[in-house]
DNA sequence: GTCTATAAATTGATAGAC
DNA sequence: GTCTATCAATTTATAGAC
C-alpha cells in the first residue's frame, strides 16, 4: 500500500527531504485533510517547529509535493516516445505498454487520486497537474502523430490531435476507471496490459491508419 | 458550485432527509475528512445529538449518502438506452449525448470525485459505486450492442463487451480527464458535446459497424 | 427524538530555550 | 535550524434534561 515518493529523491537538504517524503506518503495514502501536521512531523522524525521552519503551513507543504510530482511527470514522459523508424503497429504497442505501465504505478495513481480529490481546494495546482501530466502527454503524442502523418502512415485528413486523443482513450478503456476506484490488482493487470495495448493499436490503425497500412479486417 | 443532492429527495423522515441533504452537499464540496459533524449538524439545522440519533457516526452517514447515490445511478441509466428501431448512427449519437450530459452534471462529478478520493478508506463502497455506475452502464450497453449485432448492424466477430467499452471510452475522451480535475466549464462544454458524440459515433461505426453500414471514408 | 452542555482528544500553529 | 512545551480552536462523540 505504501507508495514511496521517489520523485523527491533529489531534494538536497536532508531534513527537508525527510519531511517531503513523509508528507507525500501520508497525503497519497490518506488524502489532504486527513493528514495532520503532527503526523507529518512524527513520520519525518522532526519536530513541528522544524516542520514550520521549512514550510509556512500545510498548504505550502502540499503544493511543494505536487509541484515536484509535476516536474517528475514532465521529465518522464519523454521516454514514452520512440522514433518513427519502426513499423507503426509495433511502435504503437510499445508506446501504449510503456504508458499503461507508468500510469498504473501505485505512486502515479495515488498522486492522481489526491489531485482529483483536492482540485476544488487547489485549482491552480489542479491546472498545473493536468498540464504537466495528461496535457503534456497528449501534446507530445500529437507531435509524434503529426510525424507519422507526414510520413504517410496515417490518413491525411485526420487532425493529429484527434488521433492522439483517441489512441490514449482507447488505451485507458475501462481499466482506468477501475484503477481510479482502487479496484485494479497491479499484478493481475500486468498480465492483461499487452493484449490491451495490442487491441488499442489495432483499433487505432483501423480508425486512422493509412488505407494501405490498415490491417485487412477483423482484429477481435 | 453547490450541488444539491436531489437523489435523496425520497427519504421519508424530515430531519433525516435534512441531515442527509446537508451532509451530501458538504461531502461533495469539501471531501470526507474536511467535513465535521458539527458542520453537518449546523447546516442541517439540527443538534449533534439528533445527528447521532440517526447515524452512528461519520462513516455511517457517508455510506448512507453514497449508497443512495448508487441506487439513483442504477435507476437513471435505463433511460440512456433507446430501442433498436432507428438508424444505428442516430441511436449512438443520442445515446452518447444523453450519457455525456448525465456524466457532466455537477452532482455526478462531485459524487465521482468524492468516491475516488475515499476509495482507499471505503473499499466496499468504492466497489458498490463502480458496480452501480460505470459497470452497470457498460453492462447495459453490452446487452444493447449484442442486440445490434444480432440484427446484423455490427461486425459479427466483435465481442459486444469490447464494443461497449470502446464506445464509452471514445465518448469520454480528454473531456473527462479535464472534468475530474475541475477544469471543464459546464456551459462551454455543453456546446461541444454534440460534435463529440458525433465523432465518437463515427469512429465507433468505422471500428465496429457492419461493413455495409460503415461510412464510406473520412469522418474528420 | 430532540435539545444544551460538555467531555476527551486532536487540530494548525507558535514561544522561547539552545 | 532545531527542539520541548504549549496555545486556542476544533474534532468526534456522549450525558442528562425535556
């Protein structure tokens, strides 16, 4: 259950990092309102005075953690995209698998859940989270799709943004709905991921693949 | 911002209904942990003793509200499905529009958000919510798809469950991601919904429509 | 059932010593 | 910067009168 926030491992100051790590774990497990500053201090092994010496309050602490998570997401997402030198279906399946595995990590799901829960209390943070996560991914994928389109691998009349959006939502499917409710067993899901990625890629190619490259028929 | 929980309007007892309504509004706006029993009592216009006379504690109160929401979702979803007597594309667009409008209602989004946030604290409730909401919808749609398939309107080799899942996730698209982060302006989105439903229906038909019925080409 | 009043513990935040 | 000790306010929950 415990999702250690390794996206905070680069914080230089020792105590500050201990505080951020402890607070991140607590926030991701219990939610914002349920976590007390006492609990953070205790879990971090520091006094409350030290805690308040580093962060002006609970909100600032939360914002620091989520912001660090956002930066981590921005860096990570570059790795999803491969070049344009492979068969399109292979590239789609691998890209889809990478992305699914990332999105289903307990840490990512936990941060996602907390941010959904606190979107009303931290609207600016919610916007930043969406921009650094889903929007960034969709933006990069849109660029990648444009490249594929320019190479004649996609229908020329389809906007790359729509192709990117539809590929991502085909990947999410019902699995993500279950994941947001904590109903996905990580190990059980891992076995399903390849077939999900393949079905999404095949569906995508049928929708947006250039006629010559689309699979002949039935992919079920 | 205030999302009155009209799914509680059938509770007979006056004070009990007042408590449930006030608590639902508070929970949906502020989240579970941030709402105090004091605040519920005050908002409901009753004393705390009365509150505890009706509900054994905060958890029981929350469970009663979400359970009522689940029952409401179960009843409501029947209305989404039309018959099989219309052109498939028309039926899909109307079904999609109904469903999108329902899912984007502030009340539904608020309940969804709270349940996502509290899934770890109330695992049984999260399961019940998923079963009464997304799973029930997908189940009904699967049956409807099976009917369309039996009438020869869909590719015969496609499992109805996959067709239902993919149609729903094409409908969700990125709009739902934004909605869960509170980034969707309801009125602005309302204008986009028809075109989203139409694009989803066209994509769906291209994927799963019987070859004779699929649109000729480019639907972008 | 409903109320007022209150118990017992916890909350976010700070003072002052080192 | 870090600690112990503590503030005032709020938390869930209950006693006892009506």
